[in-house]
């Protein structure tokens, strides 16, 4: 269990600098079959009734934690559902406001179109009447102040002269009134158009604000809905974990009854899945290399690297059986724990190994000590595999 072997050093020298983790379960199984057995260097785990009682107590504590988590999630979902109903109502109000603004904008546009059409009609009418009006105005101008004298010379009857004078005056007044009315109407229409255009600009601003508010309300509704979907998923997972623990507790009860007749009977361990998010860290230290599933964010890594002090103890995160305890190229001294149900945890870059293949371990048991990573500084490589696939260990360890 001492220092590094020549095989360890050769494996580290051969590992690429990028440390692409491609350790598969098939390779692991082959390595497990070929791994030599080492003598354990710690107190054996309890067996029989004592182990069953420890497991039952741990299962009960985790079941209680899952029930509390389920109650918390249910309360959080109720709060979010209330928020969602309020947000949905707010979104509907904003939709109605936007519809009202759009209706006003349509009315204003219709009024603008009608005003523009009226102005165009007046312009056409002006063009049609302008020649005759211009001719009368020119004639009146030509008559000037001496128009009555000219009319007197051209008319022998004074009575007809008065009638002609009154007719000319009436025509002049009609023309003046027509011009004044035309100008007044045109001026009023232009003022109306200016007012409508100003209202149209204000409505455009209000519509843009209403659209932004509606979009923000829709985003808020979707965000709350996404949170509720996430809580539903977590509640389903919580129920699944509780079911697995209940099954494990039932098996433990059977094992305890069997132990009364056969004290040396085997006792099954607890499954790993129900302890997601509740596992203790395998070593103290910050995460130096995060888990990366795809190369989009850089070199992929199936696990995390914890920047722990060299020689610091490395502890099992969950009970299981040592499936592998030897050197492995790219991982140095490596320990693999089998937690049952195709769940494994891997501990690499160990300075030494303190367990042997086939040995049962409990949570917190020392598996070895932190050694140096291939890049140089001390650190522990840690990986969790569920159903043969690597998962982000940070989702399974307790939040610091």
C-alpha cells in the first residue's frame, strides 16, 4: 500500500495532457477480473445484525430527509402555482391592453385615411372650380372702383342698373364666402390630420410598451411553468428514490428476521440512487477540473478533479464493495466501488490504496490517500457512473 509502482509511473507518463476520460465499464470489468487482491488496512465493516441495524438506521434517516424534501417541494410548487395564476392573469390584462391600443390605432388610422381623402377631395374641387372663380375675380378686379360708372354707360335703365349692381355684389360675396369656407375647411382638416398623426405617434409608443410588457409577462409565465416542471420532475425522482428505499428497508427487515435464525446471513446494502445530492465529499478541496459531458466547452471529462492536499485521506461516498484496487493507465492508483444496480464510484490519482478487491466498505471508510494528478499538482479524480454512464458528481455530492 506504499508508494507508486513503476507501472503507475508509466501509466501517468502515457496519459495525455488533456486527460480525456474514456474509462468504460467493459474495460473496468476486464480490469476487475485481472486485479490482484491486496490486504485491507482498516477495521473490517460490521457484519450480520449490526450491519443490518446500521443500514436500517441510515435508510430511515434518508427516508425522513426525502419526505421533508417532498413536503418542501410540494409547498414550493403550491407557491409557484399561485404565482403562475397571478402572472397568467397579468398577461391576460396586458393582452387586453394591447388589443385596446391596437383598436385605437386602427381607428386613428381610419380617421387619418378619411381626413386625407377629404383633403384630396377639396384639392380636386379647388382645381375644378379655380378657373371660373379666377375669371370672375379678374373681371371684378378689372371693373374696380369704376364698375358702376361703366355699368351706367352700358345700361339705360336705372332700375336694371341697380339689379346688375346687386347681382355683381352678390356674386362677389358668394365667391369670397366660398374661398373663406374652402380655406377654413382645409385648415381644419390639416389641424385634424396633425392631431391624428400626433395621437398615432403616442399610440405607437404605447403599443411598443404594451408589446414589451406582454413579452415580459409571457417570459415570466414560462419561467414559472419551467420551475413547476422542474419541481414535478424532482418530485417524481423523489418518489422513485423513496420507493427504492422502501424496498431496501423491506429487505432489511427480512434480513433482520433471518439473522435471528442465521446470524451469519448476508445483508444487502442500500442503493446509491436515493442518496443523490446527499453524499459526503470523498476529499476536502475545491473542484479544479469540472465534469464536462461534451467537448463544446473544452476537453470532455467524465468526472471531477478535486484539488486536495497530497496525503489527505480519500473516503468512500457510499457503501459498496471494492471492485478494483490497483494502478490504471491515466488514473494512477485507482479504486472502484460497486454500489449495486450498475452504480459505481471511481477514485483516481491515489498516493496509495488502503482497501482490497472484494472488501465491503461503509460511507466514510478510507480508501487511500490523495496523490498527484498527471498535470502535476496534488488532487483526487472522482467519478460516478449510473447505469454505465458517467454523471456529474456535483449533482450527487452535498452542496458546500
